[in-house]
């Protein structure tokens, strides 16, 4: 129709299906292959920004819709029994983290940024479906922690232009470990970023997970979703100060490093601290 940008449900439906798969427990089989394919979705090979991305929208979540076209909010989907459990919080972070580090132009639907789990309506006669602002204002710490997580991730996207750029290589997809890793960069410039997402319910401790890297040397850990749970998480796992990629070639990349990978998490590594 001549628009510069087009809506796609590829990433949305794949991520939602993936999160639903994880609710089967730590031994449930997940399919990250479909997520890899969805991350490459574009309407123009040289212009990945032409895809409008989301995992929640007003059509899916409208209280007045019935049947198959109404779906749960991401926090409720992540744990149908308790939308404030660690499972719900951490899985929702992974889903939002992948949305905000994927190619394309992301949209956050109202309340997604702070674990809203209710359907919505534009009818004023249903006040119980309105966003619970008091929860965000301090009566629900999980909501305020999730809001901080989303806000900081948005700033990360602004600071690291590779996350808004055209370069993408989904170089690591492991369904058994439930880990996916993505290399983002600016073609002709660099500014490389590596995004690692885990939906494994166990932590790979003490640099126990080997991952390929697109270049050797030091990589800063510039984002770690684990620190936002019970902010500031005193038991957060990760790679403070970053890692050194000096291992053998791995995942089709020239070098590798062993990283500590928290359970149900998103890590982002970058060559530099970013700028505006």
C-alpha cells in the first residue's frame, strides 16, 4: 500500500508461543528455531526498520473481544497461576528484552512495561480493568522493578546504535539449553553488540556457558536483567566488568568466551559503553 513501515505478527506470535512453551516446566521442550527465523523478518532486506514489532497490542488484549483473538497479557501468559511469580517476572523480562533488542521498530503496549496482567477496555464503566497506578507508585515492588528494567533497556537501545541498525546474525540457537544469542552491528561501522537470552530455569554458574563472539578481546557486560529482580538483586549472577573473548572459534564466529548466564535472563555485551 506504499507505507514506509508494515506490521508483522511473526516475532509477536513466535515469542508468545515460546513463552507459553516454558510454562511446561524446566524439562519442557522449547523451539527457538522459529524465533531465529522471526528475528530475520523484514519487508526490505536492506531496511530492517520497515517492520513494526510488538508482543502485546490493543486487539489481542481487548476485554470485549472473545474467542481466539483475545490472548493473555505477557505476565499472565508467562505464569497463568501467578502473574507476579519469579517465573512470570523473569520470562516477561526475556520477552520484552528480545523485543527491544530485535530489528525493527518496537511498540510497548500500555502497562506491559510494568507487568500489567489485566485485559484492557476503553469503556469507562469497567474501572477494575484500568491500570493500577498505585502499584507502580510503590504498592507493588515487582511492578516498579519491571518498570525500571524496561526503562533502562530502552535507554540501552538509544545508547547502542547497533540495536537500531540493520546488522543481525542469530548465531547461537540451542533448544536443549534454551539459549539464543544474536550479533547486532552497524554495517560499515561496527559498534558490535551481542545479545544473549536464556529461558533456562537454571543458572550456568562460574563462566559455565561457552558462546561465540564476533571479535577477540574485552567485551563489556552493559545490561543484565537479573539485577532488576528485587532491585537491586543482591544475588544477581552475571559477568561484572565484562568478559574476555580469547577462546577457540565457536558458533561460526572467530573466537569465544565462557560466560556466567543467569536463569531466565537477557545479557547484552558491547565493545564500548555506548553514547547518544
